[in-house]
């Protein structure tokens, strides 16, 4: 395809391509930011909403789960109501729900409004991705996906930085109010410049498939959120949720394979590149949000940084991602994108391994360059993954494919946050007990020197100080265990590259019309 003969898809929007791209980017960035922007504000929200540290995490997981469940019918809804109408309606609902979150007065209200925010926000990423894929010809999609991917990847990474600044300078409620001006501008841009497509005739909605998928995802997340509080399988509630989760997922898989018209066609998984990318995106979802959710409290609790400085120290991670995406966007059409993914996975795994050596006294420079490498690795995986997974996928599956990618990323993120939070609490308790076993009145190290003055077990003040230090050390070890988990999640994904084929369309595009 020559530069003078653009694809049919690229001619779909002959005018205002730049404005539409910016508006789609804003929608993507808003949705992605709100998955993590509240991370550093959680301690402040906990005080205002009068809730516990375990319950306040529902502010994060309720949003992720609602987005995961509502992502699945995006393709059908876009065809039924038209992409433009559906896009604008979801963006308006998301902006309104953000304002409601900002004025919430209780945990119940906050969780309800975050669920509403997730319901409307679920469609923003897949609709943005499908729109941008249709705006640009094949030879320019690497750069286009790099631009779009900055919103998806940089949003969760820069969220804590922006959230820390807004919380420190203004109030935690501004992490939600900030969406109003950007949402209004994006709505106006899409309404005036995005052309409505001819609506396709669609069959009735597959309520059976949607309901069993919602049952499976919802029950799984409830089990993960409530497990630590209820002592896991010692509780009958957890067993019920596990059974419902397995039953819902099993029924959904069977329904997709056997139903005459499921809302997600099983044929989409016949594409090996898409299937491999689907699994890899699940792993990316786990480490993307879980690592960010771990890093913010690590800096504040163990590092002793105030909320604004903690947010700024997480900025190099976002800068690394932006740099990697710009590089990957240029290289995706010139270099085998599978090689770029391997480099990204190696950088990601290396950063997590380095983090296992951190102590509470880790230097800001070390923290910055390690997290920058981590962000670089995420960016170098994400862009080539989009190019490879969608290059061989038939165009009529693109919206469904984008929705599935968002679905699996959200499910991975929800599982990652829940598992990482549970392991942190559980391992802290275990290590606290193990360390405390040797700290008795007969321990000679506590009977002389500085230890005697600071941690004299004969006084209440000494015992309290000693317990505080034991808790601090136990928490540091628990964080190390979580970083090791992230390492072992990210490293094996390199094996999935072996199943992927280099897209022929990318090779051809690179030879005919290289992206400069």
C-alpha cells in the first residue's frame, strides 16, 4: 500500500483526524488514570470516610471489577447504538460519576459511585483503540498505537504522582474533580468531529453469556477481597464465592463454544497472535497495577516520604514508559516486534529483581533508575504486543478484540492488586512472629549498647519501640516477597513470544512506507 493510496479504513475519517485522536487519547488517559490516581490518597480517604485499611481498598477494586465486567459487551453495544453515540454517552457518564465520587460522604457512597464510574469507563479504552485503528492505515498503526498506548500505560503509572500532588496541595476529592474539564472537552470534540458510522444489524444481546461471565468475575473478586478478612477457606462465604466463580467461568467458556450467537465469538481466539497476546496482556495487567499499588505505600510507610514526594518519586516510571513507547512506535514497523517484546520483558523482570534488594533506606537515585527501567519495560512490551496481536486479526473482530484486551487487563489488575495486598498483610504477620521469637529478655543483644537504650524490654516505651521496629522489618520483608512475585509473573511471559508470528502486513508496510 503506497502513501498515495490510503486504506479504506484510513479514509473513514478524512478530516479532523488529529482532533479525534486527541479526544480519544484524553478518554483513554482519564480511564487509565482513575485506576491508580487514588492510590496515594487512600490513607486520607480512609480518615474522611471513617473506614478501615482493608475496606478502603474496595475503592480500587470496585472500579476495576466494574470495568472488567462491563468491557465484554462493548462490541455489541457499539454496533447496536453506533460507535459515536456510545462513545459520547460513556464519556459523559464517566465524567458525571467522577464528580459524584468527589462528593461522596461515606464508604458505601464511594464504592457505589466507583462502580458506576467503572461501568461507564469500561468502554472508553476499547472504543478509543478501535477508533484510532480505523483512523490510520496499516503502515502508521505502530506510531498510532504508541500514541494511544501512552494513555493506557502512562495513566496508571502517573496516577499516583498526580494524585499525590492534588491531595497534598488541595484535597483528595480533587483526584476525581480533575476529570471534569478534560471530560467536557473530549465530549465536545467527539460530538462535533467524529462521524457516526453506519449501524450494523445485530442480533439480540447474549444475556446468558454476559450474566455468567459477570457472575464468575464478580465472585472471584469478592473472594479475593474478602479472603484475608475471613481467614480464607475457614469461611463458608469464601467457599461459596469460589464455587460461584468457577461455575460462572466454566459456563461462560462452554457457552462461547456451543452457543449459536455468543456476544464474544470463539473464532476470535483462532488467531494465534491474538490468543498469545491475550494471555500476555493478563500478565501485564497483574504487574502494571499491582506494582504501582505496592510502590506508593512503600515510599510513604517505609521510606517516610510525604505524599507529594512519594508521588514525584514515581514519576520516573512514567517517563520511562513514555520514552519506550515513542521508541517502540518508531521501531515496530522496522524491527521484528517480537524482539522488542523480549527486550521489554527482560527489562521488566530485571527491575523487579532489583527491587527485591531494596531496604527502607533505599536511595532516591536507585529508586528512580530502577522504576524508570520498569516503566521502559512496560512500554516496550505494550506497543509491540498491540501491533502483533491485531495485525492478523480480521477487521470485524477489532472492537471485540480491543474489548477483550481491556477485559483481561482489568481482570489481571484486580487479581494482582488483591493478591499483592493479601500477601503483604499475611507475610508481614508471619515475619513479625518469626522475628519476635528471638527477641526475649534473654537475648544478649538487647541487654547492652544502643539496643538496650532504645529497646529496653523492661519498660513499656522500650517494648513499644521494639515492636515498632519489628513491624517495620517484617513489612520490608513482605514487600520483598511481593516484588519476587512480580518477577516470577513477568519473566515466563517471554515464552509466549515463541507462539507469535511476525505480521506480514507490518513487514510490507515497513518496506513501502516507513514511519518517520
